[in-house]
């Protein structure tokens, strides 16, 4: 745990793929580091409150209470289970990962393995036109294959990650609705 949150650690600017376009003195600054951390926490909170807890059909406070409860009533578990689809789980896991990558101070080339398979899924879940999906995928593929990274390739990496995060949030807005008339996802056998 101490290494995972070692805030005094400095990353080597010359190896970064994602924030190369930021001047080195800013990249190495504590302010930049803390800003990315704040953005990361804000995006996780936004997705948690507006997307990831939707199957519970409860407020964030009630969902936390349920998660901490010693035992959840069967009826509540069944309600939640009916709304949690494989697509919902996949989108939740992949969007959390992409949020982390967007807000990471330094990504290196090996991190592309985390993103390579998530990209088509998240671009599809965002609801983008197939041509836009292919253009974004191709731009990302190009950017991660530039060695050493440049300002331009770095901007493309961060830009595509940002588009994927916004797209995942916007594209899943009607996935699991509430009783106020929004669309609700139901299992296929119902």
C-alpha cells in the first residue's frame, strides 16, 4: 500500500507516453500530480453516482449502506441482479480502467496492453458512428506506436482517452433507469 500511494515518487519525463505535451517542470510538479489525483477521484465519483450504482436504484448513501450491511435482503439482491448485465459489468470495469489511465501522470508503452482490448468495446458502448470508432481507434494505435513519444502523439493519447471516458459516460446514460420513466435494461428472458 505504501508504494501504491507514494506521492513523493518522481516519474521520468522522457519515458511518458501520455503527458509529453506538458512542459517537464509542470509534469514533475506536485500541483500537476495532485490535480490529476483530484480529477481521478472526481471522475470515479461521477461515474459511481450516475452510472455504476444504477442497478441498485438507490442513492449513493443507501448503496454504501447496502454494501456495508451484514446481510442484504433477497428481494433487493434479486432486483439488482436483474439489472446487472454482462455489458454493464464490462463497461463498468473498462471505464474505471480508462479513467485511471486518463488521470495517470505517466503511462509507459506496456500500458497499451490494458487499453488495446478496451477501446473497441468502450467506443461501441459510447454509441459513436462506426466511422468515428475506427478513426479514434486508428489515431490511438498510431499514437501508442510513436517512439519516443512526441507532443502530438501524446496529445492524441490523452485526447482519445478523454473521448472514451466522456463517451462511456454519455453512451450509458439510459442503461439502467429509474421509476421516473427512463429506459430500463432487462434481462433478455423477461
